[in-house]
């Protein structure tokens, strides 16, 4: 017997105003404030945002969406965008490309994004071979 291959469904993406995003406490990556955020902000200013943020709707006590979204994966990118807003180089209402995830574990998404990361040095050596 042949098993049927289960088809996957990708999470939808949409543009969400920056002022509707908040950093999630479920992000597993902890960085010291300011470490490489300035360089990332400059890169975003030069090239634009190259990778979407991973977000989930923030729910109220009754389980209804509040219109806000938490960012469990993409904290450095969020902080770089936040810096650009503080510097008045980006409007706080600027639309930000986001992958919108359904309810589930934000911690799992943050772990998966960081666990599946391939170091740059390995990637660069593959390019030169």
C-alpha cells in the first residue's frame, strides 16, 4: 500500500502597520540591547526588510483579536525597525511584511526559527565550492 502524501498549507502573509506590532516574551533569542541592531537598521534602510516578521494575533481575555500582533520570531528585525521609527526614518504606521500564524505555541515558532538556522560561514564556503 502506498501512503498518501499530506499536502502542507503555508501561513498567510500580510502587511501590518508597525504600531500594531509588539515584541513577544516567547522569543527564545535573548540579546543585549544595541548589539548589532544599529547595523541591521542600516541594512534595512539601504535594502529594505528582506525577511518577514513572524506574528500572531494578540487576544483579549475572551479570546477575541485586539488588532495587535505579537512578534515571537524576528525580534532583532523588530528592534531594528523600532530604531528606525525612533530615528524618524520610518513612519510608525509603515506597513511591515508579516507571516501571520494561527493560535499555537509562539515559543515553538521562535525555537524553530533559531534551531533551523544555518551559520553564514557554512553557507559562504558552499558558494565558493
